[in-house]
């Protein structure tokens, strides 16, 4: 069996799809993102069903529309929700998440409890 590829998902709030130098924006310099894009996959025709942070993250992680759970900006995801982190772990991947989570009822200065980490191990 071939070695599994690394998977890195980069989420940037309020970043338009063309806001990288590799996407043609002459006003920015994004060498690290350009290097990732050059060695990986860029989704150039993807879009979100909502512009709001929490519902958008919920939809991306679960594959479900946010309105199916009445997700809004201050909503918290149930620990029972299945995310892509669960699927990756089932396939032998180690999963980790860095950055703001906003899907659990904790402040930014506290760690997210394990039961609210959406299947991410780290």
C-alpha cells in the first residue's frame, strides 16, 4: 500500500480566493501559500454556503448544511457530530487542528475539551 499523503486544510477568514500571489493578485506576496499551492491541490471553484465563521466551519467539517442544525455565529457543535477528522482517523491518519475553533463553548484562552474537538486528536 502506498504511503498516505499529508493533508493540510488552511482556513482563512475574510480571504477572497484571488488574494494570493499564485492566484494573480499583484498587491500581495504570499510565498509560503504559493509553495503549498504549487505542491498540492487548490480548490479554485469552491464556495461556502454561508459567509459566517461558525456555520461555514461546521459545514466544511461535517459536509452538512448549517441550516440543518440551525447553526449561527454563537452556536456550538454537538460532540456527537461526525467530521472529516473522524473519517481520516478511521483511515489511519493522525489528526490535528491549530487555530480558532469556535465550535465549542470555551473561551479563546482555554483549551477545547477532548469531547468537543470534532474528532481531532491534537
